[in-house]
């Protein structure tokens, strides 16, 4: 009986210990739950992700590189709601994506803005190869001073943007200058452009049927109306370029604009507009329209363009020419129907108002295409194609091979 009482007493103590242990475990679990519930009351997935990215950014020692991991596919409104902070809308790009500030954001740094169309690149190996050549050659020769930043704007679709971010991490690795990267959503920009350029599309589009989407090919025509007024100068560049000099030097050409000029652009180096203006030339046999430089007016090539957005905003003449009635009047006067978008528009108004344009030297856009030489214009081709002087930028238009040197 004494042994049995001892066993019962021991079992009671064990039971009491287990009950006490259970109470402790339960209290600990409730404490953890309370901590996570009350401590995270104002947190969410987006804000936590943001803190992680900020921590990663703090440890990023690669010069002043843009954070290419940031997803800007959310609209500025969505970003503001999720992150609880004010965002500035710049053509579909949030303020957060810009690691530095400048003409758009405001600081002491001087910003040099470039823009490239970067759509459907994910579906084209050819465009990817051209982009590689362009960016690696730009980085190789790029040289900026202290306090200067090269800003790379890309107009893109989501899939191409995702690919572009990855490619740029490689291409910009050896850059010795500060830079920023901004992606603009092509749908957002098209929505803003369409009402402005709708009337001119029937004169200067290829007629592919994608009438609304064709508006993006007129971005340079109306960029001064859709970009912030704080952005005053930008250089628009094709992807199929190879740079042989410092891109910074190209911006010096802005200072050579004569009074009244709003755009810097090179002449077309093929008899494209000799052909396009054939009816007008037939009706006006003594015209200079479509003839080769220097006596003639060969038209323009939009592979490299200097857009003085400030001057474009201030030019009453230029903005008058954007009106549908004036576009129709000039197109009828010159019997003009083209398919090259902004290039055709600039060529047509340049025939009537050459004072709006500063002609860049051919070496800033050394076009290599020879298609028209083999399609009916071999006898006059060289008169258009010749380019004397140094070559600063090669343009491999119509898929022309670019020299290795």
C-alpha cells in the first residue's frame, strides 16, 4: 500500500508538471501570435519588399547604377496606394525608379537624356543583337564629367522591359560614368499621343491595319506635349546604331542650333524622297524637292534626332504645323504619301520650313543602307550616299552590316 501511494504521488507530480508545461507553451504561442498581429498591423507585402530592396540598394556599390530590379509595371496610382508615398507620373514611370534626380527630379547634377524605342525586343533576336552593339559601343566611348548623368529612356512593353533590365545589367557593367535608366510604358504613351497625331497617320503610316498602335512612331513629333516641361532636351536614337565617339559630344550640337530651329537631324542618304515625291517632281520639274544635297532637299533620316523640347513648345510655327488642317494642306500640296512615321512628317514640313531644322553632319548618322541603289536609282545613288568627314555614329538601317572598326 505504501508503494502504491508513492506511485500515485509521483504520477500526480508528473501530471502537474505536464499541465504547467502545457500552460507555458500555450502562453508562449499566444505571445508570438500577439506580436505578429499587433506588431505588423501597418505592414504589408509591398512595404516589406520595399525595405528589402532598400537594404539591397544600400549595399550596391556599382557607381550610381539604377536599381534594375524595381518593377514599374504598376501604375503610379497603384504604387502610391501600395507604398503609401507620393509618386510623380512621368510617362508611365514612377519616381521610385530614378536613383538620382535632375531636370525631371531636380538636383545639382546635369542630366543628358536619350530615348530609344524598345518594343517587341523579346521576340526578336536581331533586335537584341543590335541593342548589344549599340549599348556596348556607347559605354565603351562614353565619358562624362563629375556631376553629369546619362539618362537612358526606353519606351517598352512589359516583356521587352523585363529582358532589357537583364541585358542592361551586363551592358552597363563597365560604364565609367553615372547613369540612370527609365522605362516608359508604350501603351501609356500611345494613349497620350493618339489624339495629337491621329490626323497625320493616314499620310505617313504603312497602313498595316494597326492604326492606333502606329501612333507611337510619331513620338518625336509630339514629345514636347506629353513629357514634363522640366525635360527640355532629349536625343532620340534608333537601336541599330554603333557609336565611335563619346555620346556626350552629340549634345554639344544643341548649342549650334540657329534661331528658330527646334530639331537637329541628318539628311537622308538614299533617294527615298526622290521616289516618294515623284508626282510633285513631275508637276514641278524645276523643284529642289527630292534632289541630293547640297543643292537639293533630300529629306531627313530619323535614326539620330536632337529634340529641343523647350524650343518646340515655344515655336508657334511648329505647333501650327501639327494641326490636322495644316497637315492635310501640306500633304495635298506635295502629293505626299509615306510610310516612315515621324521621318516623313519632318521631311515634308522641312521642304516648306527648313528653318525649323538644324542639319547634323552626316557623320552623326552615317546610314549604311543601299537598298535604293539596286531598285531603280543606281545612276544617282552615290550623289545621296556620299559622306565626307569623320564618322561618329554608324547606322545599320535596313539590316545593313556595320563595320567592326
